C-alpha cells in the first residue's frame, strides 16, 4: 500500500503522527507501548488510524484539566491559575513565579504537586513587585 492509499484510508506513520501532534516520535512510541494510542504494524512500519490519533489527543493529559479532590485545579473562571498561566499573564519566566511563590513574595497554595495562584494575588504581586522594578528601571 503506497502513501497516498494509506492517507485515503486514514492511516499515518509514527513520524506523521508526531508531526501532526507536534511531539517527538519517541512520545508516540511511548503512547503506543503504554496502550494509550492504538496502532498496528503494517509489515515493518507502525501505522495509526487518524480516528485513533484524534481520540488520543482528546484523552491526552492536560494540566488545564487537572483535578484535585474532585475540583478543577486551575479554574480561570473562578480566578485560579497555574504557574505557567501566571507567568504568561505577567510576561515573565515561569521560574520567576516559582521563586516568588516559594519565597513568599507571591501568595500561592499547593494542591498536590501543583502551585495554584488566585488572580487577586497575581494583581497584588504585580503591583508590589513588578511595578516597583519598572519604576526603578525607568
């Protein structure tokens, strides 16, 4: 079966699946090995059905959908953000947010392994610590 026939039948190789999902080939192999992504071996190459690839993406772990004690950890609608989301909002590196949280400059709480930051604390940190840096520089 040539490449065009495979695509018409909705089959892609591991390399193509990795390109579609913007991950490494190794990540696709690991997903197959751990039975998170269905694939079959076509003579010598692994082939993945596009429908299975879409299902894998739908079920794939996402930090934004993380739950803790039955509640959404980073519920932006209620004002709760992750370190990476906070860093993006403040236009600073995530490491700066981790440091600020660990040092007490930014009030954050731990829920399991994750830091959770409320938007009121983000605003407070921005006023007290980031605005003062801009005044000194300017």
